[in-house]
C-alpha cells in the first residue's frame, strides 16, 4: 500500500514537472534569444540620450526604460554606473536600476504564460516601484558611488553580430537555466504538496503582511530573467494573493544575496542594505494595496 502511494505521488510529481517544463522552458528560451538580440542591437548611447535630465518625466522614463531593458542585475549595475559617470543624476540612475532589476523584456515575455493582465500589472508595478525607491533612497540617504572605474568591459576582439548574439544567448542560458529548473521543481512541489487552505492562510489577499514576506522570501536565491514565473504561477493557482505574487516577482530578482554582494562594491554595505530594505518595504506596500483592491473579488479571501 505504501509502495503504491509513493509510486503514485512520484508519477504525479513527474507529470507536474512536465507541465511546468513545457509551459515555461520554451518561453524562457525565446525570451533569452530576444534579449540577446536586443543587447547586441541597442547601443548604450540610446540610454544616455533619453536619460539625460533630472525632471520628473525623465525619471519616470528611466523607470519605464529600465523595466524593459534586456539586461540582468549583474549587467545593470555597470551600465547604471556608466550613466552616472556621464552626468545622469542619482534619481535617474536608481530609478533605471531598480525598475530594471524588477522587470525586463525577458521576464515580461515569460510572464505572458500567466496572462496578459498579470504581465501588464508586473510592468506597471515595476515602474512605480522604481520611482518610489529612487526618490526615497536618493533624497533621504544621498548615495555615493565607490567605483572609480567603469563597471563594464571593453571587447577588442572583432566578431560578427551572429556570434555575439549566440555567445550572449549561451551565457544567459548558463546563468539562468539552473535557476529556472530549480523554480520548476519548487513549483511542482507547491502544486502537489501544499493545500489551498495553507497557501491562502499565509499568502492570500486577507493576509496583510504576506506581500512584505514575499518581498524578502527570495533573498537566498537568484530568481532573475523570469525564473520566478513557475513558483508564482503555482502559488497563484493555489490561492495566493495577486499583490503578494507581484511583490515576489518584483523584489526577488533584485533583493537577494547575489545582488547585495554586487551593490556592496558599488555603494558600500550600509547603503546597499538600506537600499534593499527600502525595496522590500515598497514592494510590500504596493502589494498590500493590490491585495486590498482584489479582496472583494477574490475567491479565497481568507
């Protein structure tokens, strides 16, 4: 009897792995290919030109562009450093960087598997997130860069665009592929073993503090380039609040140990920790507001 139960659970788990794998991995590969192409064809001077003013509309534009740019966190910081060295204000740089950590064309394409509404919500959430974190962090704590040189690198080797795109694609797959596979495994576990009642109790729209918890729960991981999608999809299907899920998808790519170590080299440990704390709090507040508006129509309010 026990043997039969174990076999049944095992095959159910494999079925869920196959389901999430078929749903997520093709979108993941397509999104990375598009990102690799865009990285090659969009020169840095484009960002420098459109992010050259300190007016509110340009700060909003910086957050908007950052939420679309196809670069991971490790690439965003050197680019943000270059923009600052070339005259972009801290408000522009932090808005651009923060929204860029939270969202990208890669993650948005992958989020489409959850529906266009959630994809649009993620984008808007990221833009507002970038704006709020920028104003609070810059105006109150006035950061300073510790980098004396550009964080990027120069490539003197002449290779074709096709080879550059291929190399970029391979690097992206190597960097993010293992995290996507890990996320698919976690999503299958959530779907199979966590009950609706349990998920609703700690992540439903009726739990006021859930968005704050979900803003920091991804800290040990590096859910970048849409690797958060399988977990978000599984939790949403089990009754998690939309605000909590948006908080998780927005915070997890940038609020993690890996990015803390990178920020530390740029801003110092104290400012880096302050920046991440502000990010979690803003994600939590925005997620809480979304849950509040979703509460009347949620099938799992409590």
